[in-house]
C-alpha cells in the first residue's frame, strides 16, 4: 500500500504507535488516550467513516458466532468490546440463555457501552467489565466463543492477547476476530488509501476536533499484519482449523480458529 513507511518497526523496547516509534511501555497509555478522546462520538464516527459499512461487517461477524436462538446456554466473551456493537447484536439475535461478558480497557468506552446496553434492556444478559486483552480477568476454559472486533490492532502484545483468548475458551470454543486487513482489489486499494489518509482525519477533525486520534486509527490499520500473517499468529497461539474470510475486497477480514 502507498503511504506505508518502508522503515521496519523499531526493535527492543520500542514499538509502533501508528507510524510513530514509541517506547513499548507507553503504547497502551497512548491508545487509551485515543479512545478516551473519541468515546462520546465513536459510534457516529464509525458510521461516517465507513458509510455504514461497519454495520454490515458486524452483522456478518455476529452471525458466525453460532449461538442458538433456543434455550441452550452459551457464553460469549467480547474483548475490546467498546460501545457494545458486537455484544448487543449477539444478544438480540440469540436465545434467552445466551449471555455475554464485554471486556474493554477504556472506562470511557465502557461507559458508552453501558448506556447503550441499558437502553436496549440487555443489562441482565450483557455484563461489562474493565479488562486488558493481554491479561484477562477470567478463569481458564470459561467461554464458548471469544470475539474481538477492531480491537486487536490496538493491543501492544498481540501474541499475548491470542494466548489469553485460547486460555479462556472451553475446548471446542471458537475464536473470531474482525479487523481491518489488506485490501486485495486493485484500484479499490487506491481509493481506500485516499479515503484513509485524506478523508478520515479531516472527518475526525470536523466531528470530534481531533484529527490526531483518527490518524492513529488509520496508521494502526496499515501496521497490522495482513490476512496470512495474522492467520499464522492465530495458529501459533494454539488454534486449529484457522480460516479467513475477506469482507469488501479485504478492507476488513474475519479470522476464525477453534480450540480443539
Ligand atoms: N469492538 C468495538 C467495535 O467494534 O465497535 C470497539 C472497537 S474500538 C476501535 C477498539 C477498542 O479496543 C476500544 O474500546 C479500546 O478501549 C479497546 N482496547 C484497546 N486496547 C485494549 C486492550 N489492551 N485490552 C482491551 N481493550 C482494549
């Protein structure tokens, strides 16, 4: 992709925050500032930036969780669940004994999520809690499914988050990740670059007064491993039958894996 710098990420204690190299120990704090700053306008910005496309992607993603519409119990963990889009769609499309725990590191995003969940009358089925994807506050083999949507690229140690996903899933549980990925359609990739680097930061400035946060969001997408590399990381964490499904030419992708 154009606009991606050729320099590799810094080694040692440095890591990438968008296209910037920062000390590894400071990265999560910087990510938290981004989400604290955008939380109240996060849903609006998602619609504006993607022209509503994120709603279709999320619906496809939730359909893959496979919770029953009947009475059988099913426990979902939605990590980096933010304002609750995944957990809410899941609860609204599954049976009464399908419950979810939404874990997110940002108190501001959780507060937005809590209001949305309450407004939809889903507080008894969705519990929201603060937690870091790299060190989840749950016992081993607790959940039937683990989801993370547009969250994992914000995590500093992706390998640690994947290991945690594997740990907290029951045997036979499914890992599902929805994330921006590598656009694989010529021309669409150029349009997408223009939209990402020229339109999104300006939209961010207009609606939230904060173009920097949106620049980070776009840059972090380009830093994230492509479909193949991320699938290899998921296998490395112990998942089996790993597969990838591209959405909109690979602008986003759903990775799936099973704990067998
Ligand atoms: N999943 C939601 C969605 O699809 O709309 C929110 C995605 S939002 C782009 C990314 C979320 O990841 C933010 O709510 C942020 O607070 C959260 N996050 C970032 N680092 C995290 C970490 N280490 N552990 C848990 N959540 C994290």
